């Protein structure tokens, strides 16, 4: 029996990616009580970088939003593992941290990270509403256009 | 009856700003048990950016400290909402994350973020003492000179 | 009686540094229930910066990895204080946040931050496996090559 959130994903045409391997000596998430601390996810699809470069210069805002959305999908894929396969166990998206691969004169980070935030709200509804920090960083692993980390809360 | 912390704010001549609206699809805070995860606040006053630019180049350290203080005031304004209007419910400032809009050759980030840290200690006393990370980022939303995020703990 | 973790440190030839003083108006850690939120640590040894500069340009990847390891040692030194001197009270390294002093064209942040992650796993074993975010920032306090922050969980 598919979970409600899986059904919702199906209805909006989303197939979660296969969870990828960490890029270093760390794990994709650690569960502490009912909180899931999730490692930063980059704009990687099927093991290959999909969106790279400085936003507003080497990659458009629209593509960077798609990059942020992809990071969020990668987070959800790992979150499903953290939930033992059942995303309905997710109680809340608590916080997103969004890092934009940013030239010094780019100032539209909130618009870019909305690509991740919109997906959380689309998939989780009210439970997808989260606190957020968005900043522009000098560079990101593998030249990813965006990196997003997260904290989720599970149901009791 | 004004709370003790409100009285303290009055005595040091501080009026909390009106809490602003988020710059994207997120909420200003999420409460998990007794922890308040707060979204990053920029140096905005009454809906308009007040301190912008690269610190040490386009804006002085002193103004950047004022920017950090303004971010902290914006955090406190949102925290008051999280507390249902009563800041005396705050038990502790747990952590500040400080992001400085930084040229590659600026190294005085701790001095800048002290503008936020000093305010927390001034307003909350011992309960204002927090863990902190200060870094220099390539760019910030709306060219803000500083962005500060926070975690607070509420009383049981 | 030395703790198991202290013995392990001895066996791999590690002496924890003396915990340093914060660079601003903050404290090295705040304990909330069983979580320890730790302030960012830079590549400082005995009160002096040891590894500085932009990674891949002014400092090699190998030296930057040593810088990340030094940040991790500084975290463990503070964590020991948080544990009242007994590191065996540590249940888990929950999360590391790694900031690399990065030129815009450097993309090997995961490799650099592994210098911190490897140490955690070396010292804490399975309990050292953590979630992680690694990004490249424009500049760091005192021109440190790396800064690492952490969240640990203590045993009940």
C-alpha cells in the first residue's frame, strides 16, 4: 500500500531518485530521537552532476531553481530511507539550509532556494513549511550550482 | 504587565522592530519541542535593506557590526512571536550562525558578528551566551552586509 | 582511570590540544538536553593560526586536510570539557559543518573536510559516523584554511 505522500508524489509526476552515495567519509543522515539531521545534497542525478556553475553567470536562475529542486528530491530520497521506506512517518520539514554557488554580485539567493522550498510544500503541504537560511558561497563540491541541507522531524 | 526582558529592552533604549515577511517560500521559525529553529535574518529595517555591500570594502566594520545587531533585533522580533508575545519564555540562546558578505581578503568576521552576539548577551544576560559559527560568504540575499540565523531554547 | 576514547587517542598518537578561547562574545558549546551544539573551530594551535589561505592556491589540499583534522581536534578538546572530562560520555557525532576557504574555482571540498570526518571515525568508531555539509566560502576568520562546527549527542 503506497503511502499518502508517495501517492501525492505520483500525482504531481515525481519519481524519487535512487539515494546516492555520500561524497566523503560521512553518512546521508543521523537520527536523534525524532529529528533527522540530513547531510547536504548537491544537484546530482543518477551519480552525475546535472547543474553546475556560478548562478547568474554560467547557469540561469531558472536552471538554478531546478538544481535546488533536484537537491530537495535527493533529500527526500534519503529521508525515505531514514523513515524505513514510509514517508508518511515525516511530521515536519523543520529547516533547510541553502547554499548557492554565487558570484560576488548575485543577490537572488531566495528565489533560487525556493526551488527546494516549493517542492517541500508541494509534497508535504503545511508540514513542508520550514525555517530557512539562504546564502551565496564562493564554490560548491563538484561545482554544483546549489547545495541544500535539512532537518526533519518524524512522527512519534 | 511587561516581561522582564521587555523592561530590559526598554532600559537600554531598544524597541523591537515589527517582524518582517520571509523573502521566500518559508516561515520565520519552526518550534520543535522546546527548540526554536529560526530562519536567517538580513539587515532589513521596516521592509527596506539598511546595510548592504562587501564588508571592509563597500561598508565599514562598524556599520557591519550595526548590521549584525539589526539582524539580531529581527531575530528577537520573530522570537517574540514564537513565544506568543512573552520573551520571558526564552530559556537560552543556543546557537548563532553568522554570515558576513565578505571580500576574499577580509578576515575580521568574529568582530562583525559580535554585533549580534553582544546584543543577545545584553538582552538575555547569561542566557544569551551561545555557541557560534562566523564565516565570510561570497554574497548575501539583497546584498545584505550580514545574515544571522539562530536556535533558541524555550522554558519548559 | 583513562577513558576508552582517551586510550584510543593515545594508541593513535593523538594528544588533545588545550581548549582555546573563543574569538568573540560566544561560548565554545551549549548543551541542550543530550545534544552539544559546538561553536566553529578554526585551524589554530596553541593560540596561533597554523593553516591559512585559499585552498588549492595558497595552501595545498593535503595541508588543508591537516587543517580540517586540527579543527576536529579542537572540537574534541572542547567536547571533553562539555563531557566533564570524560569523552566516553559521547554517544554520537551527529553532524559536522565544514567551511573551506575557497577560491571560486576550487571544487574538492569533500576531500578537504574528510580530514575532520576521518578523525571522528578514527576516534569514535561507528559512533563517529555523522551527517555533513561541506561548502566553499569566500573567507574565514583569521584567514583560516578551514572551519568546522559540530553537533554531538551524549549518552543518557
